[in-house]
């Protein structure tokens, strides 16, 4: 089992086990653009991104970025999708192809519920230079 249950009790200030993406790939961006029917060329043409002054790579879709945060929380919580009670985020920057990013968080509050402990966490998707590209809060149900 992964997550906090395997390691014992959770405390305020504990870190969510991070999920690291070592070099975001442009290929999946093209696939997501097709699946989402998103014709914006910033997701598949680096020349357009460069011409717009947005950087040297293609721009990852926001739902994928948020998904990495959710995946980190679900793995840490140890209960899959059922443990993620609430996730509220803002997209604060662009994830570009080639970026190294890490989804993570920190426990800010704990509350008891009939099903177990609910951890309220500050969460982020952070680029390797320390810039947060997704920021928000989450509630994760930790099994009793």
C-alpha cells in the first residue's frame, strides 16, 4: 500500500508524496488536443508558442496539469479516486514541453469524519525552477 496509512499517522505540516514528471512530452499534448477537440495551435506547434512569446515548447493542456495534482493526492491518500473529496485549483502558469514539474502539497488541517480522517491540503504543480503553475486546495479522505 502507498500513501500515509502505510507510514503511520498524518500530521499538520506533512508533505503529500510528490509526483514528478521528468520532462513533459509534446506527443501526449497533441493527443489531448485531439481528444478535447482543442484546435489551439499552442498545444501542437512550437512555432506558434514562440511567436506569441510564450516560450520554446508547446503548452500542455490545463486538465492534464490538474490531473497530475489529483494523481499525486490519490496515490498519497491510498484510496484511489474515492479518497479525493474536493480539489479546487487555479491555473497560474503554462507547462511547456520539456518542463520538469512536480505535483505535491502539504497538510494544513485534519478533521475526523465517520469514514476516516479528512486532510485539507494546500496543493500545487511546481516547475523545477520553483514556479507554481497550478495552485489550490484539496480534501483527501484517509482511511480509518
